[in-house]
C-alpha cells in the first residue's frame, strides 16, 4: 500500500468521523458543547492515529498507534451511547453510527493483530527476543 487512505480500517474510521461531525452540526448535540467536542475528538482521533502509525513504517510502531485508534473507537462508542441516553441521537442514527463504529473497530483490530504478527516475525528473523 502506498497511502493510508487505502486501508479499510482508515476508511471506516474516517467515515465514522465525518458522520459524527455531520450529526453534531445541528440539534441538541450541537448545543451541548462539551458532549459535541468530546465525541468529535474521539471520532477524529482514530483515523488520525491510523494515518500516523502508517507513516512510522515499522510494524511494531504501527501496531502501537492502532491500539490508540481502537481505544478512540471505543471512546466514540461510549459517547454514542451517552448521546442516545441524552436523546441527542434518535434510534436510527444511533444504530447506524454504532454499527459503523463496530465495523471500524473490527477492521482496526484485525489490522492491529496483523501488524503484531508481522512485528514478531521481523523480530524472529533478526534473532531478537521481542
């Protein structure tokens, strides 16, 4: 791959971020500045960490940034539940965003596991213990 934008995990995270931003542009979520800023930041953090990790080149470093991305997706999922509970998100929008977050997490975690395996193989090829 030549560009992080080719990664399915990044694409899903980016789509989630865009939809979170769109859904908090108006309505009650837009007026709750703390909530709006928290969910926007957590959703923006995941694709940002995937992009940064991609630029690190080494699988172990990339995996570390993918761990951060998974954490940000989980934080976004929690924020989505909070938004549903506060009646900021109707059932249909909540379901769409939550399912998108789950798909983004699966893809990111699968990439994370692949990078960890690659890092172990590389270390084994070099004769490292780690």
